[in-house]
C-alpha cells in the first residue's frame, strides 16, 4: 500500500452502500453532504466544537468534520436521514423534540438527535445527568437546552 | 473546509507505518485526528502524507500485568480508557479520561495523540508525569523507553521525533492519585491543571503554566507542603484571555493542593 491523494471508498450510510472516489483531503462531513447529497448533517464550526455534524460511525458517535472521508472506507454510518422508520413517520426522538419544543432554528437538531440516539442506544434508561453529559458535545444557540433535555428524558426510560 | 492536498495511507502493521514515515520527511502519523485535523484546517501544519495508525492492532489494547503495571497501546481511545476493566487498577486514568471534552472527542481521541500533541492545556501530559509513566517509542531501527518527565520537550514537541511512533505507555501500579483543574466550562479546556501521586515519593505535575508539565517533588505529603513547593517553583505562566499569568500562578497552588488532597484520601 502506498500513499495516495485520492482513493475509492465503499461506505454504508443508513443501510445503503455507496462506492465513490474521494480526495484524501476531503472531510467526512463534505463527503456526506456534497457527494452523497445527505444534507441533514450540518457544518456549524468546522473545528470539532459544535457537534452539528455528529453522525454515528461504526456504532460510535463522532463529529464528521473531524474525520477524513478516506478513513471511512468500509464503515457503517448513520445520519439523521436514517432515523425515521418510513416516510411520514418520525423516530421517537424526533417526535419528542417536536412535542417538547426542543428546536427553534433547527441548525443543531440533526446533531442533537444523533447524540441522543447514540446515548439511548447504549443506555436506554439514561438519567438526566447522563443525558446532560451525553449531549455535552452539541451546542445550541437558541433553546437554552432545557427543552432538549426534557425531550430526551421523555424517550429514556 | 478544504484541506491542502495531502496523501493518505492506512498501513496495518507498525513496521509498515515506520517505513512509510521514513520514506517522506513530510509524513505524519494520524491518530484520532482530534487535534491534527484542526491544525491542518488552520494551515498551522501541512503534512504531505498522513500515515493513519487506526488499522494497526499492535498499537491497541490494554494489558494489566500481575505486578499491577499497565501497558496501554498508544491508539487506545479515551472511551476505551474509561470503559476498560484493566484501567480500574489505576482509577485516575478513567476518571480523567471521562472529563476530556465530550463523547465525540472521547470516541476518537487517543492517549498517544494526547501526549504526542503536547498541547500545554491537554489533560494527559501532567497526569503521565505525576504517575511516573514510561513512553515506548519505535523508530526505523530501534525501540527506546523515555520517562514521561523527559518526554515532553516543548509546545507540540516531544521525544517522539520525525519518523518515530509512540507505541505504548507503561504505568506502574498505584491508587493514591489525584487530579484537579479549573476549566473553561464543565469538562472544558484547562486553564490550569494538576495531577498528584502519592505512590512512593510525592509527585505533583502542573499543566498550562509552561510549555511542558512542571514536575514538583514537595517535601511533605500534605496540602501546605505542596502549596509551599509550588510557590517555590517560581512559575511564570502565560497570560491570555482566560486568565492572567498571576491568576494562573495562584490557581496552580490551588489545584495542586486539591490534587494532593484527593490522592491522600486514597492512601
Ligand atoms: C472540541 C475539542 C475539545 C478538546 N478538549 C480537550 C481537553 O479539554 N483536554 C485535552 O487533553 N484534549 C482536548 N482535545 C484534544 C483531544 O484530546 C485530541 O484527541 C488530542 O489532543 C490528540 O489526540 P488524537 O488521538 O486525536 O491525535 P491526532 O490529532 O491524530 O495527533 C496529534 C499529534 O500527535 C501525533 N501523533 C499521534 N499519535 C502518535 C503516535 N502514536 N506516535 C507519534 N506521533 C503521534 C500526530 O502526528 C499529531 O501531530 C479537544 C479536542 C477537540 C476537538
Ligand atoms: S461542524 Fe463539526 S463539530 Fe462543528
Ligand atoms: S435550535 Fe437553533 S441552534 Fe439549536
């Protein structure tokens, strides 16, 4: 194996497998948004601070602006587009965010939802403290967080 | 953000990684990427080749020897550190790992990357110095072991030089450890931090006050002795938007005393 400036990768996103040629300098978030046209994941800060780009990568929550697309060769990725079970139906977390008024502008919401999903996948009965800690990597400039915590708490049990 | 053009390779063995690093002066190891990618976005560094260490099994895993010595692979993530059964033998490791940034950063960031980046505000450099850790470094032809207090050379500069890979960190047995920090927000970046260990001689290492962790060996094992020793160390910390140098000097005493109190409570 020798170093290369671009490479063909195979990635499974929300159950669908994609094969694409990508440049080594391409961040995973841009691959997801621009190459796969899955624009639910957002770019807030591009420095690993805001969490708007959070996706679940091989079962683990990551910030997709902090990985290269080439690193994802062979990976399984879940994005916000994969949450709803079918068209017209919402995932329990999405419904709860709506019910609890847990979003205003919605910019942070895809990342918040993926962080909440990763947390509840690992710990379905997360306490309020665990929810606060689990969402620490996601910044919201609108809501003041209380309603987001309530929305996740309502789904945890 | 678009990075400068770069080549990428993901070797599956350490030998292969060392060969690739030796082949190009502009090659750099990529561990968790949680510092390096930001540095590349800011164009503060622009490596020509990224040698991704993520597929190298030899750099992963934690071993607990019968004598209590922990050997931690450089590519062990913070999440693995805080979840592994082995690291419960030295509880401070998981406790500190749990306070680094957030879930996402902890899932990717590695113990090796944390010490190799030697950002003066990082959590693990002072902890490694206080615990008396040893760093195992592999180069093209030889392997060597460096004590943590000799490993950190300057800001973003360590004994693991160009072409070399930190492979593992050895940590002796012990439980009487403490860590305290004043941070920017809960689990945020440290303004000043200190780690203390009372296994054998008392060792306190202070972070964020100089380019490398400052190791202090206080005369006594109580908080007053530690405060005196910190005062006697003539620290000259930097000033920035978060704290003046003078305030950092004050905090250094406070967090060092807190760390030693936590360590004493466990002896
Ligand atoms: C939002 C955010 C907040 C953060 N807050 C904190 C914090 O509060 N405290 C803290 O300690 N850290 C913090 N970090 C930094 C984080 O812990 C990084 O993970 C860590 O500094 C670097 O580890 P890494 O594995 O990501 O290494 P990388 O970023 O991949 O590498 C860092 C450097 O080390 C070199 N390197 C890596 N591994 C090796 C090796 N085995 N041998 C030789 N060289 C190697 C690389 O070439 C590179 O120069 C934060 C990061 C982010 C994004
Ligand atoms: S865009 Fe990735 S963390 Fe902000
Ligand atoms: S709802 Fe606007 S950033 Fe969170």
